[in-house]
């Protein structure tokens, strides 16, 4: 458990603690329910360390979850060009910390209000509340989008524009079920397929084209 991650749940813990105390005056079953919800909240806000691969050209997954989409899309905020988009669905059982896919500088961060469709719905990428990030390393720029879901209602950002981040470093999180997308250069080689379960900061989702001397 990291204090920074648990801090995002402070009001949830406060409400559940109050509920559990009051439930003690009602029934033992209600008390057990409150304790179970507190235990689940601790589980949801877990934030384990990850072994970041040493592969310099490898792009790591920005989130835990299942790959639900691999498509070619025009990215209109940061790169303004065609990119390969790999979308990851995070269930309420997945770790929800987001991690930088490459080492580099945070060059873009913008939040957008929106709806709360099921994050597995492709339309969620267009209409749900989201936050877009740009990471630049040399001549390579990658884009990551945090997208809320039907249950998730808050996007958290810990980094800011101008920060230097290491590959796999935590830059934010999304509370409860959600979707995280990473936009990759067209000339990269995607290393995952739809249905694969990936780990943020650890699973390589693509190989960047190596620079020629």
C-alpha cells in the first residue's frame, strides 16, 4: 500500500467507517457488510511495485487490465496524426494506478468533462469524462488517455506538464472500473492482442522502431 494512493480513498474510508459504526447499533450483519466494504476498498487501492523491463525500445502498459481494442485512429490532441491505439479495460478487481509508458517528459495534460458509459463500450472513448497525457522522449511522442466508466467517477493526476518521468512511473489513477488508452507511432510493432491481460509498468505492449545511427 502506498500512502499517496490510499490518500485518494480517505473520504471513502471515512464514510464507510461511519457506516460501520452506526451499523453496530442495528445488526451484526450490517457491521460485517461495513467491514467487508472497508476491506475491499483497501484491496482496490492497492498499488504494488512492478518490475519495469530494461528493454529501451519497449513500451509498457499504462494500466492493468484486458486489451479490448487495437485500432488505427487519428489522434487529434497531441500528435495530430494517425496512430495505433491500444485500449485497456480495467475492471473493479484490477489495480487502477496509471504508469508512464516510456521514459521522458510530460508535454501535455488536459481534462475533459463527459458522460459515464460502460468503459468497454467503444463510444466511451468519444463521450466519457477523460484526461489526455502526452509523453515525449527524443523524437517519440506517445499519448495516454484516462477514461472514466459507469462506476468510475474521478480521474486523478499526480504528474504535471514539464515533469520528467521514468518508464513505469506512476502518474495518476482512476477510481473503480475504467478504460486507459495508449496511442503509439504507426511504425511500432504491437506486442499484445485483444483479450490479453496486461500489467501496468511491466507488460510490454509495443516495440518502438529503433533509431538508426
